[in-house]
């Protein structure tokens, strides 16, 4: 991908929802596979860029969540992309182990066909 221009990034320029959150999709750098979606706030974006370890905001615990901190299934940031409306992020990551809390490589392991049939695409990792 060719770079067109470079400028300093400020997390406060992103468009957050009424709770101060922005969705972030994690994508595997090597395969392009979509791994998961989680929420960030301006501080978790800042921490992610500062440490290189993807840090989300846990809505259920109301606290920061460094991916892999307890499980060892770490996401190392390769790049953080901002969509055209600045209201969604794409974290390109190097994923260690499964990304999903169900122990699957991706949280997107269910497929719903146009006829409404739901299929499980992958089993938990061993």
C-alpha cells in the first residue's frame, strides 16, 4: 500500500459514541482474517499506540483490557487504521493463539447462509 501523506495522529479527532467508545476490528496481519471486534475509548487508543499491545475498553468490567494479559493470547499492533468517517478502527495485529474467548482463532466462527442455515466453521483450538 502506497502512503500518500503522513501527519500526527490525535485520538480525540475520532468520532466516539455517546459513551465515548469506538468499535475496533482486529485483523490478522499475515492472513487478513477478521479476528474480533471490541470497543476502545480515547485512552485505550493512546495506550495501544504507546505500548504496541492492543488495549480495549471492557464495557462489562468498566476497565481497560490488554488483549492477552491473562490468557497469553496477545495482540501486537502492526498498524491502526481509521475509516473514512473516523468512527471505526481496524487494528492490524500479530495474533498469538486464539483471539476469541471461546478458544477459537476468530470470534466470527458462525456462518449464516442466505437460506437461514447456521453453520459452525471452526472448532476451539487445542
